[in-house]
């Protein structure tokens, strides 16, 4: 079976990740805390162009994979495509994203507050992404 994917939803979901990131990392939201915990100095290092391009690419891949996985879950369990997208997104976040952040951050000795901050950001990103994909399913037969 090849999953049906609504590519307009994938593009919209990709854009949603950029919006969530822009809000989350705004200085008055979590940006200042993140920079302090991650020891990031905004005036040092390379500019934001490279990381932004990488973010768009990986956000598209994440959106595409989630759209396909949500479709497979929907076909297996039936019911609501939105619920399939949300449950699939949260389960993949817990099993892959959060689990990997926790493991790497523990070995790298990163502050637990940074790990939590990053994991919560990723959870919010995935939930919003899942909502976009879930409310805009492919043509279901």
C-alpha cells in the first residue's frame, strides 16, 4: 500500500512549523531562556540562513512522513483522520523525538530545563503539524 498524501497539507504543515518556531523562540516567549540554557550568543557564529534552510527541509520531511504515517494509521484503525493524525504525531514524538532528545542531552550533560524546553517545543510543533494534516486529509475513499 502506498499512503495517500495531501501535498498542500504537507506544505501548510511545513509552514506551521516555521510559525511555531518563530513564536516559541521569540525573546519574550522562550528565546532568551533557550539562548541562556543552550549557551547561544546571537552575535557569534554564522547567520541564520543555513539553519533556516535546513529547518524548512527537515520540516517538510517530517510533515510528509507524518502525513503518510497518519494515512496508514487511518487505514488500519479507520475512524477519524484527524484523530489518527494527532495520535500518530504524539506517539512518534514520544517514541522518537523526545526519547532521542532525552538520551542525547543526558550523555551531553545538557541542563534538564533545556531538554524539557526543547521537548515541549517539539511536542507543540508536532501537535500543530498533526492538526494541519488531520483537518486536511487526502481524498479518502
